[in-house]
C-alpha cells in the first residue's frame, strides 16, 4: 500500500474516532452522583437528579427534598428526611430514616445499622440480609485453580512464543534488542502508554458504539505485555546459551526460558511490596519496546538531533 | 549524561552550575505558581474584598505587562551583548531576586486596590526582567545533552513542593514560605557575586564550550535568530495552545469545590502527595522523552493527554454532576502539565545560541505563556458573565483540546511531498 495513502487513511480514521469519542459527552440519558467522602447536605426540591451512590462520608437529605433515582450505599452514613423515588440499597454503613422520610421503592438491607423513626414510610418491600450474588463476589482461588491458571497462562505464552519464533523472528529480535539496549526509554514509553491507554479505552466504552474498539485495545495491550515477557524470555535464553559449556537445543532452551519468565511473573504476584511493581515494570517494558519498534517492524534509534515539525 | 562525566572529571564548579541553575529556576517557578498565580487572587478577593472579575482583570493586566517587559528586556539583552556576559546576568538575577524578596515583604502593606495594582505592576516588571535573565543562563550552566533532565528536575521540585508544602492557598502562607526560601537565596547570590570565590569566572567561560553553546536545534552556520528560524514560530503556536487550554480549563475548575476539595486543595496530605508524585513521574517521563525521542511525539502526547483529561472532566460533569472528584483526572492533568513545563524549560535554549537566547526565550515565554494566560482569563470571564454552566464550559474546552490535538496530529503525520531537488539532495 502506498505510504502517503496509508497516512491519509490513518488521519481520517483518527478524526472519525475522535468525533465519536467527543460525542459521548452529549449523552444526557443517565445522570447520577457518587460521594466518596466528606459531609454533604443535599437540599432543594430535587436534592439529586438520578441515582446517588455513597461510598464513604456522611450524607443528609433535607425534609421535602427528593432523590429522583435510587440510592446505593457501599459505606458511610445516610440520614434521610426527604424522599427517595427509587430503591434504597445498603451493603454497609448506617442509615437513619427521619420522621417524614419516604422511600417509594424497596429497602434492601445488608450488614448495616438502621435507625427508623416513627412516621417514616417505605412503600415497597423490605429485604434484610441483602448481599451481592455469590457469583459477583470474588472468592480466593484454591491451589488447584491457581495451578490450572498458571499452566493455561504458560501454555498460551509458549504457543505465542513458538509462533513468533517461527513466523516473526526478526520483529521479535528487534523488540529484544530494544529491551536490552534501551530499557529506560522502553519502561517510560510503556508506562505512559499503559496509563493513557487504560483511560482512553474506559472513555471509549462510554460511547457504547466504540465498546468493541475498547475491548480490542485492551486485548492489544495484553498481547504487547505478553510479547514483552516472551522477549525477556528470549534474552534469558540467549544469555544462558552463551554460558553453557555443552549445546542444548536452542528451541528447548527458549521454551524453558519463557516458562521460567511466566513462573517468575506469576510468583512475583505473591511477593509483598516489590512484587507488583516489578510485574508492572516488566509489563511496561514490554509495551514500550513493542511500541518503540512499531511492533517490531523497525529498529528504534534514540533521537539525537531531530527536526521539530 | 554529561553531569556524570563532569563528576568523574572532578569539575566541581561545573557541577555547582547545575545546582545553581536548578535551585534558581525551581524557586522562581514555585514563586510564580504559588504566590503570584494563587496568592494574588486570594489577596485580591479574600483580603481586599475585590470582586472575582476585578481580580481577573488585574491578573490579565499583569500578564500583559510581564509579556511586554520580558520582550523589551530580552531584546535589549540580545542587542547590547549582555546575553553573553555571565557575571552581568548574574548581577541582574541577584537584583531581580532582591526586588522580589522586598516586594514579598511589602505584601503586608497592601490595603486597597491602588496599592494592589502598584504591587502587581512592580512584580510584573521584576518577573519580566527575570525571565530572559534566568533562562539565558541555560547556555552558560547546562550542557545541551542534559537540558531535558535538568528541566525535569526543576519541574519535579517546583510542582512537588507546590502540591505538598502549602497547608492552605492563602497569601499569608505563601508569603511566609517564600521569605524563608528567598531571603537565604538572595544572601547566596550576594555571596557568590561579592565573595572571594572565583566560581562565576569559571562559569562565565562555559558558553564557549561546544557542549554548552549551540542549541540542539540550531544547525551549523545558523545564527539562531527569530527571522531565520521558522521553528520558533511553530513552537510559540504550539506552546501557546497548550498554555491556553490548560489555563482555560483549570481556571474554572479551581472555582469548583467538588473538583478541588478532595484533590489539589485537600486538607489531608495523601491526595496532594499523590498529585505531587505524579508531577515528578510526569516530569521524568518528559525529561527522558525530550532527550531520547522525537519532539513531535512529545507534543502529541501532551495534547493527547490534555484532550483526554478534559474529555474525562466533561464526561464526569455530564453524567455525575456534583459528585466528588476522584484522583484519576488530577493524575492525568498533573502528567500533562509536568510534561509541557519540561518542554518550556528546555526548548527555548535549544533553539538558540548564547547570543540569541535572551530574545528567543523572552518572545517564546511571553507570547506563549503570558499571552495565553491573558486571553484564557479574558475568555473565562466572558463565558462566566454570559452565564455559561460548568458542564458547557468544560465541553467547550474539551472540544478545543480535541481540535488542537487533531491539528497537531495532521501537522505531524500529513504526508509531505518532497520536490525533485530536495529528493536529489536527500539521496
């Protein structure tokens, strides 16, 4: 494909995506408020348009004021003197219902303290012992589940490693070289790309129509991280091969190295304090080296004296 | 890094030059973003009881006067040859620091709008002279290869301190802090200038060394003058756009408690420590990008992050109006601000020679920075007086941010057709 034509197409595609992304601000179909902390006194005829989510902090809804949606409490304190048009669901925290308070929907109570003063009205049903469905609550994995997960992760990594070594050895080599020669730049570019990429893909999801792009973007990031770890495995294999007195089949050594990297990445997750940062660092390096080499298709050379625009 | 080489060669005076420059610029920038940008607003509104619009008008006037003084002084420095005389520049910098220290002491004397206006005018002159003087010392004190890292260090110190140290955004707090920093600083300047050490004489020769002299983007044979250099025009436009977008969005957010109370103005240390740390990380990233990568990529990142930030704020205001702000958006904001600040500290020296740096810096900083501040303040006042809601304000800033990002994208990636002669030359 003609390079100039490709550039035009890239720009047009980007402009179209940008307009779609910007369009998500025009959506007025949902509104709500999230309270993270602090004291909040909600007054006026409509105290809150839409749903109210309380994570922490203290909220008071004044008499004759109403919330037009539902209220969800994860924690904190809620004192209701006014009206809630929807349901009131409390997972944790404390609730005080004032004498003239009204809940038009259901009251779902989890592990929460409720003080109900005479005169308060609940027009829907009251459910006690409310909790999230068990399938929503993540249980700690058992040892056999952990082993299975590790084997699956390593198996997929090995398959990808074999594919890259067989069909794309040069791009993989360029990524390896960039990792070893420019680790600082790789980590820097990778960290920034990962942070900004995550924010971008979350915002893309708000447009609804771009949810597939968002999922594809996250999958690409995951792929780049894996390729980075495979490249680290390749570097390890090269280093070991150079030091071994007798020759071992390089493919076997390569697969062993990639498996070892998979084991180290998995094991680092259990190391307190430094474990997670080290995994993130290696993931960032992978993303960075892949991006710097344009997915392995050209060598990265640091800029010494570049022209601006 | 050249600094490591200087260490191994035991060139301690050159190493001292780094410390001197970083300290001077970090304190100067801290003074600007705390006492000048936040303290003056607090002084006008809370202490003197002036209206928001009146204070904004004073601040706009301050920006214009600073812009004028910087260009005039930078022009004079370049054409009188002062830009090449390090000892004279150092003496001028001492005079500026002394003037700013005295002005900071005199803050308690401001009791009405007239004295407020006089103080602002005097500070504008001091800062206007200070910008070309201090920035021009880059080519005396910092080797070309290390400018990105040094700019990152200055930005990190200034923003980390500005987020973590102030307990409240009041003029009294800023005044006390600045006096604790500036008074010893002025004494240090005096000691170097009038003391027996010959540090300044050694530093004065450094701009003749090739590793310091010619900016990274000045080709051999070029004088680095504005008229010869279309790059500076592109840079001014780009930096202007960044300053403008940043200022226009942030001006309105500072007035919105929901966005400030749990983040930049949190009473607890943790959120401010987090934002300060992100500033440091952003500055380091920009320092590495500036040194090791193409500038185009850096500019693209900055515009892209700004567009994402404003998109995020606009989205939050549309969907969760009135709710608390998380640290996600401030994190991105801090990243973008740190990145462009690093560019702003490093780039003007890199498009100049020691002889032209004063004028180039003055024009660059004044036209991009101060003019952008002036115009964005004016526009923010206009929008507010027209009754524009916060959501609509943020939506417009977001639209502008995306538009600028697209403009930069097209500018960078639009295929350029080389002429036959250029093609032959390239081959």
